[in-house]
């Protein structure tokens, strides 16, 4: 039995290299199948003397008590909105954990945003022909308060796929992350190292702006990472140069090495729910950056992106036309963490395989700063997760101070939070509330906490809801097993949000029943077959 568990964990580690960290990407970026020290709460601490394989069920928290655990004075009045990763239902709960409203879709989610006249949510298209690795989407849809479909827009074909996150702009337009496929030949001609290029090519990121309409909408703006590459692999190819001399360019060869996987390992990963049914050996490792979050600052007219595979965030200029964005003006305005990506020795601080990136809004404590959830706190032992807040080196004209010998500043965050050694290896997020508290989503375990600036927990909730959405082949919408309570991100909704005005927010009666997990989906991860 132990040999089988070890084999499973080795296969998980291979999968982590291009998608959701499940058994761990260590803070130094090396793929590993060793998660013995990755901790859940103190009650679940692994003994230093214990030598058995790690208990994935405990890491996933599937047997943790569910519901509200902490509800102290000091939390901001309001509600919490979230959608479990394998569910078609978005929940709005009060501070007592009561469900006061739900929206039901035909699809599993990506991210979701409450707007004044409804809910806009990402959706996992079940028949998307290509792209895998976690965070697959393909569709963005708007639902009314009562759940009626207002509009939808899809991008899910062999060339492109919406993934992970999008952002609703003040004018109602949508900025979305999107993969675009490049062939192996295109990749090699752009200077990509052949040894790090999958047989079918690469999936660099792009950003599209969508103008929605009742008939769906149209793309009115684009920005492509592919237009801003630099390479020092082959002097005879385009865009040759030293990344250290061009820190606002993107080194096409930066990032993790291509992981090797056999057909047998891929089949086993699919069998235990750690790879989608459309995953192929030819595309394995094609997801170059695994960008997973996007934010928009209207005052600056700038876009921030979380680039997980490079453990850094990027900021780009939205105030350009699509044609202008193809040129040097569309290069990165700013980037933070992991200066080794542009030829500078790595610093002690920074991010580790982060999710979520958000500017703190005007009028909130820390306004103008940027907040990020770092899944692997850098240089932490044992691994843990943390929230960091940085003050970017912004000049009065909206530009950013050039990097020095240690890279783009700052050298350290102005605020950070971690709950001991609590570890959430993928998804997750954090955002500031106007009273200075921060709502933190420990995504894999479906755990949400509100913390004060001093780090005191004033509200804590573990979702009792999972979901029953499965793909046509029976696999999960996202390859997250055994993290069956996983939530991409939870959102605090203040009680005076315009969408809530005049709405009946009495707790539903009866309340939705807590989810019953499928034992056959958890069994491969149980220690010695125990329940």
C-alpha cells in the first residue's frame, strides 16, 4: 500500500510542475514529492519522528469541522460570497454562516464578481478541445439576482481559452486572462530552448478586453506576452539580447524546466483526478506562466497580473491601442519578486507561486499598495503560505522607478500575514476591507479568515459545501482531488453594496444541506485505507 501511495505522490509532483501545486513546489522552486512537513492546524501536526508518506486527506482538510469557528467583535458587517471549485452554485453567506442567497449556473466556476445588477462569473466549458493544467475556463457569463442568464461570451477553441480570472472594469467591460497556442516551430523561431519546448508548442498568456452585449459581446483590445519577449539563446534569431539589460522584457526561457512524464504516469494522473481528460503528452508543460489573477487600476489605467510559474507580478499599460501595445510601449511597466527572471541575483524576499494580486482601493488603509497571496512563503521551512502587501515605487507620472542592482523595489513588504505554518499550496487570495481588516482565502481547504492589521483572527469559516459537477468523462472540472472543498477565492461583500439594496437577505429556509463527499474519489489518498 505504501509503495502505491508513494507512486501516486510522485505522479502528483510531476503534475504540479505545470498546474496546481498539490504535493508541493518548494519555496526555491524545485518540484518535489515530499510534503511531510506541510502542515494543517496544530491538531494535525506531523510528528518529527513520523516517517510515513504525508496524509493528503489532512492537507486537504476534508475531515475538518465545517462552518463558522470564530465570530468576534471587530469584523466588518457584511456577507461573504464564494463558489466551490467543483460546484455550479455560488453562495452568499452571513457572518453566522447562514446562506442568504445562491446563484446557480450550468457550469463549474473560475472567479466571480458581484456587480450592481447581478453576478458575473467565469465558467468551465466542458467540451473545450484543448488546454489543461488547472484554471481552465472558456466562458464568462452574467446572471441576474434571480439567476437568469443576461449574457455570455465564450473563447474556447484550439487556439485560445479563457482561464483563471477576469476583471470587471468601471465601464462594464471585462479584462480576461487567456491562453493562446503557439506551435513548436513558432516557439523555436522565437528563441525558446528546444529542450524546454513541448512537442505541440507553448501556451503564452494574453489579455483581452471584452465589450459585453445582450448577444454576447466583442473583443475590443488585446495585449500579448508574445510581443514582449527577449532571448539570449540564439543570436541568429529575433529579439536576441541580455534580459538583464532589458528588465521590462520577458525572457522566453525563464521559468521552470520542462518536466518529463510517461504515458503510464499521465494515465494514472487522470485516473486519480489529477489531470483532465484532455491532457496530452504532446502539450505537457505548454502552460509557460500559469498566470492566475488580474486586476485593473482605473486611476492609473494599468493592469496587474499574477504570474505563478515565475513567482512574480507584472504591471502593464492599458492606455495604449492594441497596435501600440504590440511595440515597446507595451513592455512591462513594473514587475516584482524573482529578479532572477531578468538576470539579477535573486533576493531574500519575494513571492512563491502566488495567487491573487490586487491594488488596495482609494480610501482604504494602505490605498495604492498591492496585496498578493504567496502560496509558498519564500525561504520558509517548513513551507507555509502568507499574504504580503507592498508599496510599489510609483512616480507621480504613473511610471515606476527603474530597477537597481537588486531589481525592482521594494526589497520587503510593508505588511505580511501568515497563520503559523498553515499551508495552502494552490489557488487562494486576500483583499483589504475598508476598516483595515483583510479577508484571506486558504483556497484548497475552503477556509476563510478575516484578520486585523495585527494578525488577530476575528472571523473564521470552513465551507461545508463541495459540489457535484463532473466533466463528460467523469473527471473533476479542475484537477484538484482530494481537495474537494476547494474554493478559488472568497469575496467580502459589505452590507451597503448596491447589489444588496432592497434584497431579502433572510437566511434560506431550509438551508442547503452540507455536501457528502464521494469516498471513491478520496480512497486513493487515504493512509493505509483508513477512513
